[in-house]
């Protein structure tokens, strides 16, 4: 790379804004009573005249979707205006049966919010310009290839009408890894609110707008040091669509940054266009020129009256959010930052930890939930939700350790693993494997036997060799079938050898 090219890269700043489409967790669609559950549903079976856009069918707003939007508004500290309304966004696409989408245009339900994220040890506020309700289109299945190579495309309207909340950020991101951190934090908050199910196919989809902006003084606001609106407006903006994961967003944007920088180096410039992220190939593909706002011909949705829910913000309660719960865990239970972060990674994990910590020592509970249980689940590519019906068995295992009925080592390395792999209860495993803790007399006999049978190790210990005591501990553990506590064995050996 030439010095000129290197300087050119240094003079270009990455500016990214997101449009995050979140499927809200409701039983029925946003404007009709069709089910949102698509599990095992035949294509086009969860449909009716409303979500298919048949003539004469009238929408009726789902109150649950509105409540979910208000909860999100509270969580991101957004303004909820006195009046909000729906509009028609007109465009043709095969998965849009009405040829228009019911959405919100210039009067969204949430405005001017923010979300704090941590990136490489630094905290940043990401501005959220708006969050608005709309209906999801149907889904397309490209048969025989990707969007640009398929033999043909099938349309399934089961998803048409599922409630969406589109969250539009300000162009506050300066790198793809910041985007990934934001999406992880946003999904965490949504799950705590109970308005989102990450396991549902297509539940979170991302469109990203990315520009490379010259970092000259003329493009920077003198007061804030940020790029001026004029500079952002002048920069050609590329939209990358159809991103479906945090990792995918980071990869797509990293690719797009490289593609745009290479184009600028070669003197071609960057076109304002919409591109498709092909996850299988790891590239973006040009789809069409970028639409402008006027192309959608927005006008008010006459079949839905204005919505007045500003007072709902005070009436609707939201749970303790991840950051606040993390801080409380540190203060109330004396946990370190890493443990508190693991234990609040999901609401299910945090709830389970508090249930265990109410009965047993908080440090013991933290070790078992954050390290042992989550570690074993992660190894098996499982989540807490996969063993939700068996958490009482995990609590029982913690009880066996807390009451000294079984060693922590055997509980962790044998019982927990067999519980997860074989589906058996902890007491059954302890009995079948003979893992009950050795009684005091039997342990004392094992210690004395190990000392008598290994005079060389005893002599090494007396000569100050640290490893000798560990060898003797191993001998005792072997004699007791691993049912003794290594810490107790170590102390008993030292006491016996000191006499």
C-alpha cells in the first residue's frame, strides 16, 4: 500500500446508522387475529383477508403490540408523543400482498431515545432517532440458489402482519464492532422486557446504512466535534439489507467498509445504492439504486384512527433492566464485574441465580450458575431455556454440595455432566455412582494408610518439597474413590504429618 493510499484511509471515517426490525412477541398479528406462531405451520395457512390485503378487509390494531412498543420506549428513555398515527408506505414487492405497508411515518410512537453500550471498556451513548410500529411482510424462499441465482422464488404469507417495531438509530457508529455490541445489548434489553423471542425465525433483522466521510475540519461541527448534517447528507450512503444476526452485521459491514475504501482508492467513488448481504458467500451484492423518501408516497392510513397512548408510559411497568440488575448484583451479593455480567446475561439466568442465592451462599450460587452450569451448557451449545424445566434439579445439586453430602469436584465433573447428557436426577446419579461423601473415620483411615504406604513422599514433604503433599492427596482421593473433599484431605494430611 502506498503512503498516499494510507493517508487517504486515515482521512476517511466510517459512519453507520441502523434500522433494526424487531418482531414483537404477541399471540396474534398486529391488525388481525391470525396466529403469529409459524412453528410447523403449512405455508400460507396463518392468513386471512386482512393480512392478505383482500378488498374490503379492515385492520384492527393489536393492543398488545402497542403495549410492547411503549415498554421499549421506556427502556430506551424515549419520548412518547401525545398523538401518533399510522400511514401507508407504497411500494411493490412480491412479499407485500397489499402493495403497501401499514407503518408510521412522521409521527412514530417513540422518539429521541438512547441506549448505552460498552465497547472495549468504554461506555457510549447511541442515539435512537425513532421506533415505530408496522406490519411485517411475508417471507420469500429462493429455490435453487440465492436471491440473484435462484431458479424461482416461493412466497409464504404466514409472516405477513406479524407486528414489527422498527428501531432507527442515529449515525453514531464508527466501526462494525460497535454495531455488534449495540445489537447484543438491544437484544438483551428486549428479552428482559419480555417483548421478543430470539428463537423465532427472522425475529431480528437489520438494515445498515454506511458512509465513508472525509474527516476535514469543514465536515466537523465546531461545537460537538461530530460530523455536520451537511457532510453526512453529501456522503453517498449505501444500504445493506437482509442481515439477520449480530455476527452477520459485523461481517457485512466490515466487508462493505473494505469494498468502499477500495472503490475510492481506484477513483470509482461509491454509488448510493441498496445492497444485499449474501451470508453464504460473505459479500454484498447490488440490488437496486437507493430509494428516496418521496418514492414511497406516504399518506395517512384512513382505516386506523390516531393513537393516543402518552399516559401509558406511566401506567405500564417494566422489569429491572440488565444494567441496573448487574449493578445491584455487585452491591447486594458482592459479586465481581465478570460474574455479575454472566449472571445477568439473560433474564432467565438472573432469575435462577437469585432463586439459588436466596437459599444458599451467594458466592456458592454464583460459582454454580455462572461457571459450572453456564460453562457446561455453553460446551454443549445449549441455553438455560433448554433446561428450564430441570432447574430444580440443579438447585438440588447445589444443596448436596452446600450440605457436604457430595464433593464439589464430583458434583461438577460427574453429576452435572451426567444430568445434562443422560437426563437423570442428581440423587440417582450419586447413589448409582457411589459418590456420597466419605465419613470422618473412613477418611482418617485413608489418610493414615497413604502416609504409611508412601514413606518417600513423606520424606520429600519433610524436606520442603511442595509437590509431595499433592501426591499424598491424590493417594487419599484414590482410596476414597474421589468422594473426599480435596481441601479437607490436604488439611488432614498436614495435621497428621505435623505430629
